[in-house]
C-alpha cells in the first residue's frame, strides 16, 4: 500500500532482444474507478538489488489524481 492505494506487484525477468542481456521488470498494478494503473520500472538484472530501493521510492510517490 502506497498513499492509501493498494497495489499488486510483480518482478519479471526477460532477455533484451537487442543484446541478449538479462533484464528485470518491477511492475506495480492497481485498479480504481474502472481504470487500471500500471507503473513499470526496468533495469539490468545484475543491478536490480542495487536500485530496488529507488524503485520503491518512486512507487511510494505515486498518487492517483481525480
């Protein structure tokens, strides 16, 4: 929960098609007033543990405007 908004989150890995480097997607999903909101952040897999706290900080600043 960020700013009173409940999110589901997903960490997904895939290989970048251009250079075959392993990547991590960190996705936050919520639903409000018949709309789905998805916040996606991506980094190299080797850097995910280093930047995850920054992704969490970004996600925690997310607000839904009326």
